[in-house]
C-alpha cells in the first residue's frame, strides 16, 4: 500500500508462499509447466490449488490432479501466446470440481517479489485479483 509519504505495508510473495496463499510449481510440476509452453516460473493461488485437490479427492470422476493441472497450464499457455498484455483470461472445462464445469482462470505476469524483479506468472481465479 502506498501513501503520498511512501510505502507503508508490503505483502510479499515469499510471505504468501510461506502462508500457503500461493504455491510455486517446482520439480516435476515445473517441468510439466515448461512442457505445456510456459518459460517463466508458475505460481498458483490457493483457490486454484483447492480445485485441483477437489478433483483429486473426487473418486466419482476420471479426472486427476495432474490431468487437470495440465489442462490449466496448457490452455493458459495457449492463450498467452495469442496475447501481448500482462493479464489473460481463459476457461478450462473441469469435471469433478464442484458444480461449475467451465472455470474461468486468470494468468498475470508480475515480478517474483518486491526484492526480485524477475518475471513470473500467477494463475488465479478472478476473485483472487
């Protein structure tokens, strides 16, 4: 938050990751993101991760965590290639993730953190903006 006098409070990505508000895709999930077409580090908000866990826990559907994550990553990367802005919106059809079937996601490019200006992508729900 900024005032005329300057910065008074900052909530960093490092704090968000530490508190579970955002999740960095690392190891095999980072590899999956690269295979889907992303070149930047990918973070998911906890609300997106909760959708993935709901699918994982739903035994009545053929969907699984990795399959749905792949769909999200692939559709996001596909839309990102067609967009020149720092924010995109895209839909993914997900079975077994609650009443909704077509989920709207937002991918936003920003700095990794206040002390790290390297870009990254955060995939979130619209209400996470």
